[in-house]
C-alpha cells in the first residue's frame, strides 16, 4: 500500500486498494510522458486523471501536519505562505504518491509543464 486513506475515502485508490495499471498514467505501466485527458477511465465523479499524469495545484496552503488542515472540506487559503498543496502525483511519481491521500508542498513559483498542471473546477450548487 502507498500513503494511506484520506478522510471520506475507504480505499487506497479511487478504484480500490490494489494498483491497476489500466487506471492511471504512471511510469509503473510504462508511461514516458503525459497523456491527453480521457485515455484512462474517469473516477465516479466523472473526473479524469486524478491520479497520475500530472500533479495538480490545489487552493490549499501547505500545512505540515494533516491535523492542521481544514476539517470542513473548504480550502485553507492564506497569502502568508509561499507553498501550496499539489496532489495526485505525476506520470513519473512513485506509487506512494499516487494514492487518494498523498499531498505535498510545492513552492508557488515552481513551474514544470511535464509534471505539474491545474484542474479547472467550479462549485455546483
């Protein structure tokens, strides 16, 4: 197993507890670069590439301990830090980074188009 389960989830990956090569773009299934969206199946919410392909910038600021993160599910936003959360891992990541719970800090000025991307999202009410 990788990094563990996240709040609100019951499995290591969105599809279950065992890594499946057909579910995400990863060097563990021979990936050598990013892929276009839609090559791998979407999660139950219809989102593609939530694990693997590229790390995704999150709105949350980086807090070193998960217990310091927001419990409400809303983003912890502040301009007092230069580090934000990235999640999901990239095609080059180890399996431990490709779990639903793994997150890491990244300096907000860091740019690398083969490893970090963004997901455009909106609130649905």
